[in-house]
């Protein structure tokens, strides 16, 4: 690792330790995995340092796999949701049914501070927690995407 990426990784670890988030380090110091419990569910998160690109990415993984017959409706719901989002976006693996929310920052030539991490981690978990009921509603109750978005987004 270069000095900057070591600093990036160390700052990431310091942030999660200061926030008292238990984590497990994966892939030789570039990825941390952790669990988060929101108001609507518990899910897995990944914090990743991309060393060469000098980037930090944070993912929240939806705790359910969307069944194939529900993917089109969930995709519509999340596409409509993404259109109005400022920080981050939902991603859907159409082959596997995995849904995740991604936020990130590029830290090239930027002083590293805990605030950089806070400003992508906490909006990420807030968005996943806000929109999880909509995903659940479409998958389990068979609600319509547009109506569900109106209910969830307010």
C-alpha cells in the first residue's frame, strides 16, 4: 500500500472504531464487513478502500434476495427512487436478485477526516432503512412500485 492508501485504510478503521461499529476485515485490509440494525431490518454493510483509485465505497446489502418474478417491479421502484436521490444510489443484480445501496468518495488530493466517512456512511444506512419497507412491500405484499414509492418517500 502507498502512504495515502495506508492513511485511507487507517482513517476508515479509525472512523468505524470511533463510531463503535464492530467489523471484520476481509481481503487483506481493503474491505471491512459489518452488520447494521435500522428501524426496519438488520443488514450487512461493506466498507471498501480502492487503493489504486484512492476511493472509499460503502455498501448496504438488502437483507433479502428479490425473487425473479418480483425483480421487474423492484427495479422500477428503485429506478424511480434513484431519480430523486442526491447522495448514493440503489443497484440491482438482475441475475441474482441482490439489492444494495452504494455511496462513495474520491480522496485524491483531499485531506482525510472522519467527516468524509460519516458523510457517506450515515446517509447510506438512512436510505437503505427508509426504502427497505418499499422493497419488502413489493416482494411480500405485491404492492405496485409507483404507489409504494409515494408511501415510502412521502
